[in-house]
C-alpha cells in the first residue's frame, strides 16, 4: 500500500470516529475498535476491548462533548498494521474548545477495514 493510500484510509477511519461522536452513536463508535483494543486515556487505568471503548464513549458523553476533531500529523504502515500520530481538539456543547491533546494510535486492518487497536491520548497544556 502506498503512503498516500494508507493516509487516505486512516483519514477515512478517523472521519468515521468523528462522525460517531457527533452523532452520539455509541454502537458505531465501539465497532471502530478491535475486540482486544487497549485505550490509554489520561488519568485512568487501561480500558480494554469493546467495553473499554464503550467506557470512553460514555466519558465523552458525561463531559457533554459535542465533537472531537482529529488531525493526523504522521502515519506509517507495514502489512496489516499502521501507526498514526496526531493532535486532537474536544469541542463542548456550545461549540467552544474544552480541551486539546495529542495521540498515538496503532491500527489493525481487519475484514471490516482499519480499526483502532491501541489508542493512547495525552492532554496538552
């Protein structure tokens, strides 16, 4: 896969992530993660699998997050695995930013397309 094609596919997966948050669609959000995903969020123990992705979604809902904006800074792949580094912005219910951060994702290509396999986030100052 060419770097451009990989970047396009990862961007499409990120678009699905952002759309699921905007739509408040927990089921669609959870399906973006592999069955054995590990989510490493600031200030929390590791969240694992679809239950972990569900807990992440519920935390966004509890904070009244309206939108998450992801910007890819780097992406590289090898076989059915890819990694991505980027920055994020969390938007509150009134449309104003309520947080900024940075992330690293290890992606796995599955029969359903690219899924988040390891999701690491950190808040920015």
